């Protein structure tokens, strides 16, 4: 009886293996991932097995580039742990991107906990936004497409390597990574099961116009008919109390709109608008927003 039961059990297991290949049998070796054919004109440039070291487990490290348009070059990295928890973690970048080093910290943290993890350089390799001039497709890559294409590609690589896709997928980013997280939630709500949008640097035009005005005000354009602003600062604006460093504290005044006609540094301009008791304080900063520069241009 026992021998018959054992024989039957072994037969069933054998048949199960024959008709239902194990995950190990479906897995592609790490090195073979370079032969994958993927959408968005993706090329896997390297796939290397990495032995466990320190706190990092054994894993497969994959690098690649996606070129969804003729002017795109979205570099990405994917980490595939040998002991996978069946989850995917996508790490956001920061600032203007331009490097894989920023998302790597979050990726390694996820790798230590068994996550397959990925990140992208956002489609360029320069810290300064000069890369965007004359390149609308690269702006689209940075704005939303790089993370979307990388997520699609990484999940396809996960499928090829493990023989199954992730059960759960998460996005985690801070600062511009938070902005990227919000963009994913808005444009591709089905892409992730959970999204962490830390300190999102959203509404870039508003935020950075203020910082630009503070750091390089002489480069700000002046519209036709408006005088170039120069002189003593804003001390001539009525009903203003002195703020930090002797400057006028423009942030706290409940007065209607006034224009500062005498700012230092030729070419700079600053306005204070009053709209239904809600102040927009120049240059380009709204009350309650994250600080990108002082409230008033220094004198």
C-alpha cells in the first residue's frame, strides 16, 4: 500500500513537472537577457551576475537604453535578486536627473529586501537643463516618458528572468522623484499598486522662475513697455515693514498690489499681486510654497 502510494505520488509529481514547467525552468540566465527583444527600441547593453557581498544579496544587474523616439536615449538599470519577493520597486530620480546614481540608493535598499528594482537617468546625462534646449522629445522623456518606458521594460525583464511578472509594483521618489510619482499617478494610474510621492517638486515653471530671479535676475526678460528695474530696492513701497536683513517684508503685507519700480540689478523685475486676499509674491513664489529663494530680492 505504501509502495503503491509512493509510486502514485512520484508519478503525479513527474507528470506535473512535464506539463507545468517550474519557474526555474522558465527563467532565462542573467547573461541571456541581453538577447531580449523589447518595445520602445530597447537595447540591453549588459547583464551580469553579481555574487552576494556584505548586505547585498546575489543578483543580476542589467543596464540598457530605450529610444522610443529618434532623439531619445533613456538609460536604465534593473536589479534582479536571486531570492525574489515577487514585488517590483521603481525608484525616482531627483533634480533634472541625468544620472543613475540618484535612484540607485532606493534600488539597493529594495534589493536588500528582495525587491526587483529599477531606475532611469530620465533621458539625458547632464545636470544643467541645457540638454532641453531644442529637444522637445527629451523634455517629454524627462517629464513623464522615461519612467513609464523604464517601468514597462523592467517588468518585461522581470517576466523573462523569473518566468512571471511582479505581484505588486511600487514607485518611490522624493523631490523631483515626488513630481515623477505624481506624474505616474496622473498619466499611468494602472502602472503601480502603490506610489510614494515625497516632497514633490511640482509646478516647475512657478517654482524655478522664482529661483532664477533670485540667482540671476539680470537674465530675466522684460516685456515691451515695462521699464528695466534698478536702483534702491523696494523701500519706497508704502505700508511695508522691514523684513530680514533690512529688506521689505513683502510676504506679510495685507496691502493691495504694488509694483517695485526700483530693484537692484538691471533687467530684473518683481511684482506683488493681490487676488482675493491670496498673495502671489515675486519672483514666482506663492505663500505656503516650498522655499526656492528669499521673499524679496536683496538690495
